[in-house]
């Protein structure tokens, strides 16, 4: 035992000696600095606040600042105090632009190369944001910044947008301390579908509510609170409005300012914008105005009634943009009032893509139906013309208005091959550092340049690792080199673009462009099988041809082939391949409703995506609920969708069971039963679909305790969805109301005086 103990002691002693020896050797060299815990990190001295504003679906020529018809005094003021950028680019569609903006990478490289409601299983198009492309918010938060996002997100996969999570691809999982806003591609502006962090919430009460005003209010509250509690800590505020994405909804006084302003029509408006752009100097003097694309009607070909409808739509659209700009102006004024404006880098990007043509050739009072191929008659639009812009409409402009406000460029949103889809106005202000007040910058820029610009302005290098994950390098280039040098050579020399197979490549002033097949004013589906080899490539020298008006493909075939090869090189490096057009199948991705034919939900279940419940499109289905009722019962039992389309089963103020079904602006059905007796009642709704095929009509039946109480028919039904943003709820109606609830009812019309013993949806 003694010898064994000695040997063990020797071993321990040797280990101790070796350990101290290692320490001694380390001390002889320069000691490595210990990692500073995140909670102890501070931003570099003098680091600016960052305000990043992103509007939605705005054409380059829409704002008065860039020659457009909508008054934008906030953008004007910031431009006078800072810089206008007239060769800045987005990706041509929503989610990819946002991902590229916040990560500094190309969109497909982040996994978000497609809009969230159009993803597929290709790695670059899955909608699944990879952790090797961390957001600028995550980087800033790790370096002493407070971070907040207000408004539109649209970067979380559909299968993760529910209260089941996971939440690591929600804003609060992507680097933002605070999030208040909406998840989908759009939302009702008067009755939005909202989240505070990851919790579904109802909007603030009040008759004069508007979402953009609410977002500005809460942003200002957050900035003030942050500055009061931690005045030494700079902040990053991401303010992404729903404006001016459809639905076009804006307070009536703003619309009145634009009455009669668009009676000249879109062809004349485009010419007027073009003339103002030249006068303002925001486009070169030799720029050519590109012609109206085939398929868009001339204004003079419209009937008087069609012109009347179109003019009213555009009045509301311009008003929506003016109203949105005013809320951005409130942010800037709040910073001035607090003395923080001078050291705030304020980036105002006017659109995540070009103006949207998704309203269709005739425009729409409720565009969700026509978008899916359910027509809206001219008589319906005329009858509802005074509702345009109001809470009980879901309007969108004619496609040709979008084209007009994209002046002087070709095409619109989604057309990544051409500048009408990808070139957006931008203004950058930073009084402490930018001395060329009111200057114009024409260096090539892209949304992936913004994150590197922020890091450069703050004085932080892009990290090689974030949260233990090795990072892909940023594709963007800091624009700070241009802040005080209008003639500085551009540093972003190569950039690819791709959406729905439309594609382009920019390199050293040249752009090669290939339009694929999907028209931006189609019904949201591209079922063509056109081979990519059949696409016609065009070639432009953007140094001398600002608007892509002069195709040089026939004159310079060798240059075109060089550019095409470069596109394929960039596509291969960024997960763009294999190329496909718009994909309607999400096979290979998680699907919460796949194989789900019957499901029961309970009171408190809210904000369930439409895609996560048993599918009710193109088939018969049933809804059933047992409800224990008192003599004071009222409120929502179950609902899906909202004002645009959807249904709600509820108990009205007379204790009657009501089932309301909204089929866009085609028909609204109200099935009403007799007042419910106190005690347990079983309510059931059956929809009997009219045969096989898509979007057929059918009969709706309301049954109370097994007896038919009411019935009606609908001439059609949604072939794909009621909405792209509203949800399924039990016991309350979040977002816009699907039912016609009693006047004066509280927001959400929550169930009261009754107990819901489950709600079952079943395919039949």
C-alpha cells in the first residue's frame, strides 16, 4: 500500500509540475486576452445609433423626392440633410430583400432566395435561414447595442409561425431584443395580425387606429425608454412598414388630398414622372423612357367606368405612401427632439422591390380573389368605389399604375431581370459624418451593402463566428466610401439577381438580363414549362444607358456570352441552382397539415397559420363544437381568415349562433340560428363542395343540436387560401374580423358567458 501510495503521489506531483510549467511558459509569452462576456461588451466609443427604414412595394418614381406624385416631405428633408442614391438595388421581391439586407449576404446564400409563401425544397429557396449568415442585429447586440424591430418580418418559415415554435427564426431569435409587428407578407392596416415578441396580441383600442402610426408610436416609445435607461448604449432600430404593400388602406383625410390627381391616366403620369426626374437631376439627362410592355393596356383603351375605378385606386395608393412617409418623419423628429439625430446613421430604403403589379390589369377592390383566379366584376368595383382605401376593402392598384411609378424602367416587382423590379430609391443621412448635404450618389449599390456599411460606420469587423457558428463572408460592400466623395469609383462591381427564373447579372457597368415566363400581373401561378435555354438574353451598358432602353445583345454577342457565363458562376456559388420557375409544390419541406384530415383545437388556441389546419380548399369539410352556454353568452367560437375572406362561427348579442363566410367581394353568407338554450349545445357547419376541380362553389349548412338551422350557397370557393396573413383562432378573432360582430363589440369579440369544449375541423 505504501509503495502504491508513493507512486500515486508521484504521478499527482508530476501532473502538478507539468501544469505549472505550462502556465509558466504561457506567461513568458504575451497572454491571450480573455473573451469578454457578451453582457460586458460595449460599443466602440462614439458609435452611432442606427435607424434602418424599409418601405414595401414602392417604385423608384413614386415619391416626390425622386420625381413621383406622392408627397414625401420626410424623405425630402432627409435627402436635403444627407444623400440620395439613384443606383441602389433590391432583389425584386420581399423576403429575399429582407434577408439580404439584414445579413449582408446574397439571398440564396442565406436560404431565403424565394418569398416565404413561395418556397421549395432547393437549399437556396427553402426559406430556412441558416445560422452561418447571422443578422446585423445579432452582431450589433453582441457588441453593446440595444436592438429592436418594428413592423414586417416575413422571414420565418410557414411551419414555424405558430405558438408551437420554434422561435429561433423569429426576430427575437435573430438578434432583436424587441419585436412588435407582423409575420406575413402583408396585413390589414386597420385590424392587423400582430405579435409582441412571439406572443399574439390585439391592436391598441381606438376608433382611429392605423398600423403604421402604431409602429411609429411604439418605435418612439422604445427609443425614448432605451435612451432613458441606458443612455450610454447606442441602438439599432429596424422599421419595416406594411405600407405600401396591399391592402391599400389609409385614413380618409389623406385620400382627399389626391382626389382628381390621376385622371390623366398612367401613360401620362409616367411621362410626368420622367420629366420631373430629369428636372430634379435624379436620373441622367440622356435617360430614355422605356415603353409600356406588351400586355398592359393603354389608358385611352379603358371605358369611362374603368378609368374612374383606376383613378380612385391610385388616389388611395399615393395617399398611403404619403401617410407612410409621414410616420418615418416622426421617427426623425423624435431623434432631433432628443438630441440624438446628429450621431444617427439613418438609412431610408424606399421599397423592398419595385411597385407591385399583383393588383391585376383591372385593379381590385379585394385583390386576394383575383390573385387566385376568382374574377371581380366591374359592377362590384363600381358599387364599392367609395370603400377603396377603407377598412372594409382590400384594394390594390392596376398593374399599369405600378409600371408607371417604376419610371423610367421596364417591368415591376418580381421581375429580377430588369430594373423596374430591382432599382429602388434610397436616402442616407448622418449629420455628424456626411458633409455633402443634399448630394447625389450614383455608385452601384445593393441591399447586401447595408450590413457592411453599418459595421464600417460603427467600427466593428464582420465576425468570423457568431454564437459558435462559423460565418460565411458578407457579399456586400460598405458604402461609407461614397459618403463624402461623389466621384469615388464604385466598389460593388458584380451582382446577380434571380426571382421565379427571371435573372440578371451586373458587372462593371454592364447588365445581362433574361425574362423567363411569369408575368407579374398573372394570377399568382406560373404553370408553363418553358425551358431556360429558350429565354432571350438582353445586354445593356448601364454606364451610358441608365434605364435599360438599348439592348446591345445583337451587337455584342461575345460580351453577352461572357456575362451569361458569369451569371452561372455566381449562381453556382450562391445556391441559385438548379434554376426553376415559380414552384407551387413544397414537397420535401415540413408541412403541418400534410395528411391532416381531422383535428380538434381548444379554447386559447390562437394564431395558427391557415396552412397548419386541415385543408379546406377544393373539397367538402365540416366544423363542429360543443359549447356550454349561459344566458349571457356571446363571442367567437372559431374563425379563420379575416375581412378579405374567411369564416367565423360565433354567438351574437341575442345569443344566436351565427356562421359568416366571406368569399372575397363575391358573396358574404350569414347563417343565423335561433337563440341558444342555456346549457350544452352542439354547433356544426357542413360545406358540401360542388363536385371535382378547383375553386368550385357549394352549400353551407348550419346545424344546432343536429337540426339544420340555416343554409345558403356560394358560387365559388378559394382554390388556395383565404388569406396569406390571417390565422385560425378559437375563442377570439385576432387580426381583421371574419365575422360581422355586433356594433361596439370589443376587439377580437372574445367568448364570454360560455365554455368551448373543443372545435373539430374535418375533411369530408
